[in-house]
C-alpha cells in the first residue's frame, strides 16, 4: 500500500498549488499590516535569532510570488522545497500567535486553534523529514492571471469581513485566511472561472 497516497486521499497531508501558496502568503501580508510595528519588531527578532530560517522563509516567499505570476513556468524542485518550508514556518507562527493571545485572554477556542496549527506545522516537519512529503506535494497548475486576481479578491473580502465586521483578534484572522487559501478558495473561485473544482 502506498502510504503517501493514502495520507493524501484522507487529507492527512495536504497538497498545494501556486495559487493556494500565494494566497497563504497574501493572507499573511494582509494580517501583518494590522499591527505592522509589532510584526516588524517580531520579524527583526526572528532574523536576529534564527538567521538561517529567516533566509529560507524569505526564499520561500520570493519563489511563491515569482511562480504565482510567472504563468508559463513550473516551479523547480529546489523552489518547491523552500515553498514547503515557508508553509511550515507560517503554520508554526500561527500557532505561536494563538498561544500568546491565549496566555493573555484564555479561551478554549484559541487553544484548540493553536494546537491545530501546531499539529499541522509539526506534522509537515515530520513528514518532510521522513520524506513522506516532498516537492510532489506542490502541484503545478499553470495558474492564469484571472485565477490569482479572483483569489486575491476573495481573500481581501474575507479579511475585511472577519477583521472589521466580526472584529476577530489578529491570530484568528490569520488562521481563517490560511484555511481559506488551502481549503475553500478553489471552491469559491470556480463559479467565476466557469469550471468545476479539481478536488
């Protein structure tokens, strides 16, 4: 039995596309601007104390943006590796934020979300280490400009709704945008693209 195919079938390990990866990064950037001074300070500490990881994170972000808008190129194996590392870093950062907020304002909801993000981040790290996930988990689909734009519009509307109407806390907004990019964007975008969801 192919363990990897079974884990993907039951969504225990995820697959990504150029669009979902870019929208995750886009969601991160949107939420960073909510409290830019605090987040720039945290970024400085991250670079100072974990320089190598910061470099990997930056390379993952650069490759993600490059391949999202370079519509005729398929990501290289090296680029995909950095993009996977970027996802792991974002999941871990989301968990960290939720634990921080939970320590200030205890909430079972924050705690559950924090452990879910932590489990996803650690799970991806372990799967990467065990070579259960690799570059093949990023599926090149040669995204069209329209798909990227519709995805960005959907993420922006969701961001405005949860942040300014529901008035969710920063880490909740962060987690919602990540989940939307991975799980719901394709479903929401499909009617506007006159196509059926691939999954």
